[in-house]
């Protein structure tokens, strides 16, 4: 049985394969991708739920991981 989650994940996969995406994004961009405020992203970073790189950017794979975990 195909669920809404399966459809959403497939849509993300198709989009990521068709359009070049940055490998890292700012906290503001991550917030937009996740549909939350930048304050929420800051809290997730401080809590260690989202990792940042050495220059303060968030790897796009981290955003994808959080989206997938939301299911």
C-alpha cells in the first residue's frame, strides 16, 4: 500500500534528481525547506538534532533526514 509519506519521499527524490540543489544551506534556507521558523532551526541545531558544518552551514542531507523522520 502506497502512503502519503511514500508519495512525498518520491516527490523529494524526483525533485532532487532533476534540479541541482546546494550541498549546504543557511539556517534560514533550511527553515524554508522544513516549513518552520529560523528560530526553530536554531533550537534544533543547539539541541544537536541538526548538524552544521565548520562554516555554519547545514548540509542538505541533514534537511532531508529531518524531513524523512517527520514521515
